[in-house]
C-alpha cells in the first residue's frame, strides 16, 4: 500500500472509465487501483501508442479502441483530455452511456466547457465537472503516479440543478484517491485559476520566449546562468503545449482580466525602479514573503530550500533566529 | 569530506575574511573549511546577532566586531553584503588592508559597484569583483551550506587594468569551493543577469503582489490552489527584500530594458489570446520546452518532475515513448 492512500474494503463503483490516460488520467487509474475504487477499470485513447502503453503499464483491466466502447456500462466516465477536446469526447460517448451514469472531467477551465457539454448529454446522465489542482511539467501515461492528488485540492463545479447524489459520488471518488474537495461555481473557478495557474503559466512561457529571442545575450548564456531564478520559470514553461493552448483559448476573459491587473502592478513597479523608490520595492518584497509562509503552512509546498534541489539541510526556523535579518 | 568538494593538500591563502556571513558568505566559509582554502578564516558582521550565530556555528576561526578588524592582515576579503552596502564596507576596511590584498564581492550587480568601489581603495590593493550565480530563498548564517556553489557558475568581472595574478587567484578560490568560472565585462554581466535573474524575480514579486490584492479572489483561495503554478513564483518572491531592493536600484537601466522586451512580448501574447490565435500560442509553448531540456542537460537543473516535490519516480525518457504526445 502506498503511503497516504487507504484501500477500500468494498469498491465505490462497479465500472470506472478514464478517457485519455495521460499525466492526470493515468494517475487517477494508478490511485484507483491502489485504493480499490472500482471493480473494473477501463481506459481508452484516440492515440494507439497511448493505448499500447496503457496495456504495457497495466493501467486498466480493459483498453478498448474507442471512447464509445469504453463508456459502455460505465458508472463513471472521467474525461482527461485537453479542454478543447472534451466536447468531442462527450459527443463520441453520448450514445453509449447507460441511464444514471456520471460524466466528469479534469479540465483546467470550467464555464465554457459546461456550456458546450450539457446539450450533448442524453437525459438521465449526470454531468459533474471537476478539476484536480495538481500536476507536473511532464505528460503522457508514463508521467502519472498514484500519489499525484494526495493533499491537493480537487474543485467540483456542479452545474445548476445537478443531482446531489451524483455530486456526492464524484466528491467521494476524489477523496478516495487522496484529494481534498472544494465546491464553487464554474465562473468563480475560472477566475481563481486564472490568477493561481493560468497567468503564472503565461508569464513563464513569455519570459522564456523573451530570453530566447535576445540578440545581446546568447541562448547559451541564458542556460548557463539560469540558476539565478530563470530556471524555475522554465519548469512551468515546459508544460504540455496542447493543454495550455486550450486553457488560454477557453478562459480568455478571466485571463485577460487578471493579466490587466498584473500589467498595472508591473508598470507601477517599473516606475518605482526608474524613480529609485526603494521603500516601495522593499514594502512589496516583504509582503510577498508572508504568502509563501502560508502556502507552506497549509501543506501546499515544501519548505526545503530551492525545492530541496541543492542538497541543503532543511531549515529549522527555531535554530535560525536571524534568518530574516539582512546581513548589513 | 562532502561529496564533490576536494580538500587541498596546502591552503591557497593564509587569511581569508568574509564580511557578512549570510546565505552566500556562510556558504563560502563552510566550503572553505571543507576544502582547506585558507590557514585562517575570519568573519564579521555589523549585526551582533549574526556575529554571535557565526561563533555558535563555528563558521570561522576569528569573529572580530568590525569589518575593519577582520580585514587586518587578510590576503583576500570577500564582501558578502547587499549591493547597496558594498561601498560602505569598502570605505570601512580601506585603511586596514595590507599591500597586495585582494578585495572581492559576490554582488548580483557589477558595473555601478565597480565605479563606486575603485576610488575608495588604496594603491597596491586589488579589486576583483565576482558573482556566484547560486542561492536559495532563505537568508542568514543558518541558511548556508558547503555545496551551494557546486557545479554553479561564478562570474568574474575584472575591471580595466586588473592584476592578472589577483584575477587568477580569485578564479582558483571559486574553483576550489566547487564553482565553474566565467569571465565577462561588468556591463555584459548586468545585462545577462537582468534577463536570467532580475526580471524573473521582479515578475515573481509582482504576480504574488497582484494575487494578494484581488478583491474577487480571496487570499485563502490563492494559497489553497497555489499548486497550479503560482507556488513556484512564491519561492522566488520569498527572497531577501534588502538584497533585491538594492539589485533593482543598482541595475536600473538593464532591468528596465529587459522588462520592456518582456512587456512587448506579453502584449503580443495577450493579443493572440484575445484573437484566439491558437497556432501562435502552440508555437511558443513548444519552443520553450527545448530550453528547459538544455538547462537540464547542462546540469543546471534537476529533471525530477515538479522538482522532485511530489514523490514521483524520476522520468526515464527511454521508457516513455509517447511522453510528448497530447492524449487526444
């Protein structure tokens, strides 16, 4: 048994199908196996290489060729494909779904997706969208692992009039595979994720692009001296391009709104630099430290210096009374 | 003996003084001890708490009360204080330096510092500025560790007419404590670091500030859902406020120039989102992946997913033939 995941005495579901066993989908399957979430696990993918790999990795009990076959008889179908492809998958499986089946997804954008998906589903089938806020910069069936969702949050955004029982079952699914569950509207979700995930990705992609295009500084210099901060951005800017293209196209309004605020604040900061307003800089740089402390306290981050990358001993705040003091 | 550091048969220097035993200074002292860099290690700090802690941690053989005392008889004095305080320390020690002594520093900005420091030094004393591109988000004497510089780059920016022998000795110092050495002009250094370190820090500080000030999204939501990308920025935005204030005030021109380019590119990206130009987004997001691969290949970064934060198994690219393929 893997640390932090508990095996159920009896499975929560008969048949669970995951469409798209990539980073997120294969992690759900791996965690479902560990926890005995379902009697039978099914997966499929439009890409035959991915299906072959799913078989080799033994990610599911059955790996049919199409998502429509995978959906037959399933109690829950979780669609784990880029946001722009969700509606296509729903259209493909709609005819195979049994009455009472629950369809869910893991997309990083919610409002637009719900609008597209709801009209495609037959009556008597429930749609309960979810978004696990977890991931790494890798993609594909080999990138998943069973503890990806442990102590992370899965946000469920039930549409108006959603069936309470179906919502509760999707909440149990996420709790079983290690996640905490939070409920909010699709619109609020898209705003929260715009600032905590989408805009950070956008500016990371952007600065890596800016650095690559400079004529005064060579690419080899950028790479060599990346330990000064740049390399942390390259991790985020190595995320799956298809997934992220779809996120920005489908959460346009919220991303542009949050980006506008980011730009206003950045302009004020540039002005403080130009006019040498050291107090304004110092005030911001002090305030931002506190937020990281909260993230670490809430278990959403490691306190290891440099993410533990350096081999440094963990910081013991008790032993470091002058840690926050500038040295001169 | 610590992995990766070699102990010298005979010390390179008689007496080495480090002014300011914070993250960088105390790491130099720890690595110097391990490698037998000097017969005698000396340190001092303007803050009595830091001096007391340096004694408790046994960072040096002598911990005098003033930097002037620490400099007496030193072959090398390394000034490890925020950029804005370097000239003050140089003025304090100028009268104590013996003929032939080498003064160095570790500041993240070079050109402006050289201009201020050179006129303060007596004839017969050498100034060889250096900047180790290494660090973590922690500060103070407890935050340092002996392998901080291992396989990192230290950039030496010799002023016009610098003594070759003195430059070579500072290069040997950094190589002894594990760093690779690169030479460039102070002006070029400031441009390279503006894009690889200063602007990344600025936008990280900025987005953390923007997120903290939103009225539609609560601070607790920002913290809870930070695993979507935001938390990586908070690490950088937790760096020492005094150090970073001084960096921006002293590298104004290069930072504003690079920030201008970043803003132009970001405006183009925002436009691509507004006009739903998915191809432009996909092209950038694919290009930025390659840069990260190069950084990992050159040993400046770990390939562990999520910085190894998740407990995931390391990715084996041979075993993951479909890793780069979107799942649908």
